[in-house]
């Protein structure tokens, strides 16, 4: 989409933007450490939203490994067991 949008464009910010857009923004502005912040596992991590509100606040996100991400989402009720990823 529009790769030129930066952090100084609040007018272009749509709070209802879908999470793919937000994830693109996070990936663009922040480098992953590839360490799960929950269990410390090193490897593939996801940016996992703490609240699933998908704001542009990096504090809203943590790197979680696949397993911790799923567990967290289930625990918080973000994810239904009927949905496979
Ligand atoms: Zn983990």
C-alpha cells in the first residue's frame, strides 16, 4: 500500500485499520529481537498485541513465540478454539 506513511502522519491514522496494516507498521519501525518475552525461547516470534486494540503504541505489543502467542490469545479470549491459524 502506501510505504511513505510514517509516524508523523496522525491524520492518516485510522483506528479501525485492520491488523495487517498495524503489523506492517510495527515491522517497519521496530526490529524484532526474535526472543519470546514470555518464555525466553529464541526463534520465530510474532508481534502480539496485549489488548488487541491494535494501536500504534509499541508498548501495546510484545514479541511472543507462536506457542505463547496462542496461549495468551486464548487466555484473553481473543481467539476462538474453532479457528485454526
Ligand atoms: Zn514463548
